[in-house]
C-alpha cells in the first residue's frame, strides 16, 4: 500500500531533566509497542564517525544522550495522537509532543543519517546506501528498514544475534551435519531470519502482525538472496506454511513481555526437543517473569546475555 504522507511525532525532552528521563521515555515507548524510533536530530551531530574507534563511539553516544528529541514516524495519525497524550500525561511537563506531517519519501531519506553499518559477532549489518563488509569472513546483511523495526542497532536485536551465534557454535560441535530450522516471531525487517538463513538454516519462517514489516522482511530477504517464508500473523499462522516443520531448532521471540506471556505456551510447542527459545524485548526487571513462565512449561535457562537494561534469555526444554 502506498502512503504519500507520514506522520512525525517529536518527543521533546526539556533541557532541565532527570538523568534517566530519556531511558524512561524509551522504556515507555517499547512497553507500549513503539519499538522503532530515532534518537535526537542526527543532522545536528557533526561527527565524522569511524565505527572502528571506541573514542568516537563514546562521543557519538554522548551526543545522542544530550540530543533534545526522540522522533517516531507512522502512517497512522490517530496512533501517534494517542501516544502523545499518554506520554504527556505520564511525564507531566517533562516531555512534550509535537505532531507534524511530511512526505513519506523525505523521512525515509532521514534513515541515511541515523542508520550506519555495525558488526555483531560475525554479522555485518548495513543499509543499501552503504557498502558491505570488505572482510570475507563476515556475513554481510543488507537491511532497508522502511517502517519496520529491526536494523540490528537496538540492544535486543544485537542480543538475539549474539545468542544465536553462540547457539550455532554449539550446534556445529554437537551436530555438525544435522540441518536446523528457525522460526522468527515478530520478524520486523527480517534481520534475525536473514541472519539464520545466511548461517545455513534449512527452513526459516518469519511472522509479524504488521503488514509493513511483512513487506520489509520480504524485500530484505530478496535483497540478501535469502529464502524466507514470511506470513502475516503470529505463532498459530505458522502451521499454514506448508514447508514449515512442526518444530524448530531455534525460535526467536524478540517481542514485548505482555506478548511473550500471552504466546509462551504456543512458542514452547514450536521448539524441538534439542532446540532453544531465544527471548528478548525484555528488561532486567522482567527476567523473573520470563523464568517463571519457563519453569511452568519445563524449560530451563541455558544462557543469559545482557546489554544495558535489556536481556536475551536462551531457554531450552528439560528432556
């Protein structure tokens, strides 16, 4: 579907604000389903950034932390109006919202300023306006985000990729000739699904409830020559995909805790006896909630990865 206009919501953080206000606003956004946003006015951050030098990373992140805005783009005006009201009521004068409209093509051009290549273990993720990794040992993944979530830069996506990389290393030791299958629930741009396919997965299935994400995942899969089976929906819709196996060796659930809780009984049924469920989209304070769900369904914690406030938990069935 063509959307000539995009709605832009700028969340303006006052100059005198608590040190953790930005993080609290981001937590609010993610907990309410707004996982894709831009921090600050990147065009005002004049850094010739070389992603290989840590001192530049510190400067870059420091500039983001002091930038005044968090910006969201959506095609649905009502959705952003409700978010604006919720933010202003929750933060009571510390954050204000400003809604405007722009041409869709213009905001998509803005990604070129804020989405830079990054390396996560063996994966090198880059946008179409940048070059793939010059190193042959890297697995280069080109991602065009469009309106979907998942460029690889968010902590939860990075944690999922790291967890998957660790699982794959174990798989190659324990079952070097055995094919593996991957399910990505809430696939977004398809970055986790594409990474799995490039690592050699036999069958990769992705689902998402957002039509824009389905389109983005399909286009990104084609651009990376990765065969994915992507469908609109959630776990139940997986059975409608004929090539999909009954269970998967890896099931990604990089989604929010309320959704994880609702789907957990369905997710665990899709994990093969020797497989793993990689859960992210959760913060440290929510870890015990997920572990309680795992215990209830006879799964145990195999690996835990943390970045900032965010977690990825690798859960395996008790056999």
